[in-house]
């Protein structure tokens, strides 16, 4: 067994154990509290929520790993998804985790594990300054994380105040689609009100991505930061500008520097509908295997979010350079990858007992520069929809269906159609 695969399984096992302990402890606290405890919990400035969902299901996939010689397979799946959240008068802190094991009954796929764990906080340091931080560690295989509805909320989820734009989907790097990919990410930021209408925003962070098997030489590290200012020009609208800086260091010794100044606008179209947009230009300077390249290319982003009492919809389109591209077709050279992505997520509470969720991702990968005259393009599409119903007490059941397709230079792998039915049991707080 390869060492990195052992690491993945140990990480998944450790997280599952931790979630079980946390969820069990939370369930033990569901007994009626004493009067003193009730008074403490009634204080709006301090409360916590803890739950753990244990899920088991059966399903079918026509091409689980997006291979050329596909073999359809039935599978059994178990997973654990948990959250522990603290809310105080100054902000919110949360720890979340998801681990999954899927065992395929045919096709020679064996068992595969994926996981995504993280922690985040958003706090008001003073009347004019708020700070936030995020940590995340994920392990994916053939882009499976992008085809999951990891959690099932009971009501529409509000926007993250530290990131009002909906995040681009958890799509893999291009060569993460052919095997296992790990990502470790951390960032911090601050929002500073500089007057009655102005806000200064600062961020800094880093991400390390690494792969296993034949793609292990594709590992890279990104360092990034940004500084921006926005001014409120009306009761509902703000305009401003942000400069994004990024450095990508490749295991082969190459690098890329990216400078992206962006003009931004944000507006509330109604009480429940918000829109954000940005347009800029990316200056990409990169070096690989003794060759240098300079590129100027447009960048943009736009999002629309509607959040009501029973439903939520968020959609986003963006063009940036977040990942790195390398392949034998590029003679081992490394370059920044321009990602043009479309992402949308939808949630609706159909009744007191039933909810509907859907997610769609489409990302186009394009070499930021034609090093040595080579050019490689690819498009990955992933969609998933699910219905979940509360059966009674702590038991829920549901059905999910998904589709994935990879289009690339040269022959394309076959389509993956998948579906599953599941039962889940919630430990801890019932939301």
C-alpha cells in the first residue's frame, strides 16, 4: 500500500472518530437542562450548535473515475458529516467535517475515500474592524467531491460575511481528475470601515496542492493576497477596486506571478436579492524549464444571490488563474491555468419534512500561455440533485442523482451517470 494512501485512510479514520465523539457528546446533552443552563442558553451572545449525520446508502455509477474504458458498477457508501458552531455577540466560529468511503462491487474499482474538513471564524474586533480566518484540508479522487451534496440544511443558509460572493465550486485541478488530489488552504482577512461610506479590505493566504501516482510531479504551492477599497454611493450600492496578487511555485522549479487589478460593484436589488460584479485584467509572468512568458488577459466575476425564508439560489461566473497546468503533452513545462467557471446552487424547503437541493459546476481549463507552442484545453461539467425527507425522530432518507462529463483536447472519457438512495441518522442538535 502506498504511503500517501495510508495517510488518507488514517486522516479519514481520525476524523470519523472525532466526529463520533463530538456527536455522541452532543446527543448526551439533549436531556432537559436545568433552569440555570436554560438561562445561559437563552443569552443571545453565547450559544453553540453541534450535530453529526451518519449516512449509509446504495447506488450505481456508469463511469466512476471518468475513464476511457468505463465499467459501470454498483456501490455501497457510508459517510459522516458534522458541524460544531459557536455564536457570540461578536461573531461566529465553526468546525466542519465530511468523510466518505465508497466500495464498488464490480469493475475493479475497489474502495475509495474522500474527505473535506475545515474551520472558520468571523469576528468583530471593534466597531470599525472585523477579522476572519479559514483553514481547510481536503482529499479528493477523480473529482468526486464536486459531485456531492455534502450537507443537508433545514433552512436557507445565509451568505458568509467574510466572503459575500458565493464560492466557486469545489472543482479539482485538471490533473486531479485522473487520480487522487489533496489540498491544504489557509487564509486570513480584515475589513476596516474608514468612514461613514468607505471600507478597506485586506486578505492573505496560501494553498498547497499535491497529487499521487503518476501525477506526483505536478505538486505546486500558491501564495496570494489582496487589498481593496469600496465606497457606498447609494443606500444599496457600493463601488470600488481590488488588487489581487498571486505567486505559484512548481515542484519542477518553475514559477508564475499574477497581478490582477479589478473594478468592483455590489448592489442590493431587493431585500432578498444581491448582485456583485468585477472586471479586470490579469498580468501573468511565468518561467518554466528556462523559458519565460508574459501574458495579459481579461478577468471577470459576477454573482447573483436570492435568499428567502424557504429557498436560496446563488449563481456565479468567474475567470481567474487559480491552479497550475503541467503534462507530458507540454513537455513537462509548468504554467498557470486560466479557469473560467460557472457555478450555481439551489435549496428549497418543500415542506416541514422535505427539502430539495441542486448544484451545477462547469469549469474550463486553459493554458495561460502557449509555452513551446503547445496549448491544452479542457472542460469539466458536474451536476447533482437530491431530495431529503425527515421520517421521524432522528431518521432521514433521500435520493441523489448526478452527472459528470470531461471534454478535452483529444478523445473524451465517457459520461458518468450516478444515482443513490440513503438513510441517515442525526446525532446532536436537531435544527
